C-alpha cells in the first residue's frame, strides 16, 4: 500500500518561489511546516527521497493534483542539472539549491561544495 499520509504532505513541501519556479520550501521540514529561516530554505537532493511515496501514489492512482504538483516541481530540478556556472558540469544534479532563486552555491563559491546548515 502506498503511503497516503506522506502523499498528503507533498503539497505543504513544494511551493512557488519568488522567481516563479516550484521548489521545496526548505530542507528542514515536517509534514505541515518548514523552517522559514532563509539559510534553511533549500531544496536538497534528499527531498526527492521524501517525495518517493508521492511519486508512487501519483503513478498508481493517477491523482491529478499530485501529478500537477510533481510536473510543476520537475523543471526546477532539471534546470539546476543543466546549469554549468561555477565549475559545475552539465548533467549533474547539485546537492542543494536555494529555494528562492535556484542558486546552487548556497553559501559557497564552488558549486560542488555547498554549505548548507
């Protein structure tokens, strides 16, 4: 059975950001809330793991709202993978991006060495 509780949380995790792109609100979160501190407003690679049950639920149940949320979130992940600034090769997903603008430096000058707290 697919975890419906985790699936219900997904809409609390992902939100439209100031740049218009949909990303996780943060990397420190519960089902209903996320830490609002700007230094913790990050979409980290492990957030995809939190979405695992929701991905399966959307696939198995064809939940239109959840599919729309995943469809809105996916371009931000792909865009961060395609970026090449600061020594990051295209095709590599950064381990962390800033939720508000998609920057993958996150407190560092090197894309491969973010400093997420």
